[in-house]
C-alpha cells in the first residue's frame, strides 16, 4: 500500500472545495493526492499504484466503483454527502447501500447519530466507523466562509440584489433524462425496489411531491418580478437537474438569472434570502446566517421532516404564503431569522463541534491510518507514477452528464490556494494535470 489518497468526485458545485480541503490536509500528512472526476480515475484502477480511495457517497452506484477498486487492491473509505442535512435515523439509513457496507474499510460519519444509525443498520461496520464531522459544515462557519470573500464580492458586483432559488427536482427534471429513464436510476441506486409495494408507493409519492414543489416555486419566481422590485431572481438548479428547462422557461425575462453548475456557498452568502423546497441548502443557509424560506405544499409528506432544513427555516405551504414571508426576510436589514434561537439550538444539536474546523484533518488522519493498517508507510519523498509498463486509459468521449464535474486549471489552482490557506498548508505544492479535470498533488 502506497502513501496515496485517491479522492473521487462527481459534483463540482458540491464537492470541490471541501474535498480540496481534505486533499490539503492529506498533503500536510505526507500523502500524494489524486483528486478529480471519478470516471477516468476509475477507468485506470489497474494502471495506478494502490492507495486509499475516498468516495463521496455509499449508494449502490458508487458501490460499483468501490468493488472495482477493492478488487484492484485499494483501501476503500467513504463519507456520505447525500445525508448531510438528515434529521432522522431513516434518512441516514437511506444513504448506505448493502454493497458499500460490505466493501468499506473505513466510513467517515458526520456525527454520533449518523455513526450509531449506520452501525445499527450494518453491525459488520462497528469497528470501521470513525466520527469526523463533515468539511462542508466547516466551510459554513466563520472559520471557513472567509475563503469565499472574493467570490461573494464578484457576485454582488455583477448581479446586484437578488433572491436565490435553489431548486431540487432531480427526478422530474433530471440531467439523465436524455440518456436514461430516471426510474431505472432509482432502481440501480436501490432507491426503488419494484417488488416492494411500499417502495413503489413511496417513489410515486416523491415524484408528486417534486411536482407540487415545482409548481409553487415557479409561482414565487414569477411574482418576484413585480412583488419585489429591485431584486433579481437567481435560479441555481441542483447539479442533478437539467438546467435547460430553466434557461428555456425564463429566456425572455431580464429579471431572472440562471446560475447553473455554480458553487452554492458564495451564491448563498451574496443573496438577500434563499428559497428552496426542502433542500439541504436551507440548512446551510441557516449556518451561514442567511435568511431562508422552505416552500412545502405537502407538509405531511415523509420528505418534509426528513431533512433538517425544515426545522431551521420558516416553512410555508404555498406561494401565496411565501410572498409575505419572503418580503419580510429581504426587508430584514440585520439578516436575523425568525425563531433564530430555536434554529440555532437545533443546529447545535446536529453539528456541535462545527466551529473547530477539524473535519478535513480528521478524514486525512483516517486515510493515513488505513494506509498504515494495510501495510503502507508514509514516505514524504514518494512521487506518484503509473505502474511500470501500464498505460493510461482516457475516456472515449465526455458524456453530457459528466459536465457536472469539469474543472479547468486556473479554477483548480485558485480554489486549492483558498483551501490550502484554511488548512495552514505552508509547504510548496506540486500540481500535475493527469487528465480532464483530474490532478495530482504533492508537497515539494
């Protein structure tokens, strides 16, 4: 086992900054780091020297990548970015698939409840779960958000005052629609089990839930053009959505801007308020002290209490109720929230140690430990290269849906510098581009 961390990414807007923070901490500890898009990385498992893989979710699709890497001799670790805002055990349980649970050498839980729930669900993981927190939460604190100062200033200068609409309609407006029926994706991920009537009913309920959410959200966007003069509506589609739907719908509106494939934190900070329909970004807005509103036309749907956002944001049932609340939120010049004390105590319960900014370092420690456990040593003079005589395999072509992780050299360097500064990485870093949106990092 070599002193290498392979950090596999899928969604740039969500994963790039927090994973670069982990990468910087790993480099501090003497590891070489390969970080970037998961598709070409996985394609070259047999050509690269074995190290520790860090995966970003543990559903059945990611488990396919895990089992392939495990069969090639890599150590397998993961967090679960899909459960960041979970508020109940069933939500945490929904993230971990059976195959991933069998394959993992180490799992990084974001808190005690997350760890306890996963171990209860899969007792074989009892000695493989490590509570680390989540770097995405660290970046939302006063400690982490300074890294977005320049981005926030640029957004405010270009856009002016706006309300941010983070959409979350990955089933009914899926980026995959051009390639595959989303029902098939639900089946492959284990989200839908066709021979389980309860699972089928729950999936149909979820589709109807998204449709009703979208209807009310679009009413608010349309109302804004007259109801909130002086404010733009900025729509930031979820990375799993097809942004073409929103671009086409509002192509003729000068008051609506589509900010697709963008990092959500600086766009949230720069906004006057955030509107969502039970999305984890509502919880993140609360941590950022940005007013946020959740539109939940079906409050008895299981999804309503599934996500923490509805416990730390005001909620309304329809667009008409949203008009009044949103007007009050953007008029609130000191950016405080209604029931702020209750919201804060709820956040403290789920993320008690967030202000320490230590999650990335703890994950990096876990990567080092699993490499040592697998017989490796940490050699700071080590330099990654392909196995002798092995080729590098490129993707035959870039699939449209893979654009959700496209990083150019300049963007990578800028965001790495910001995260390295947060991590206190004082060493000079060597960077080599290995392929499209895939980079090697090491301390010189």
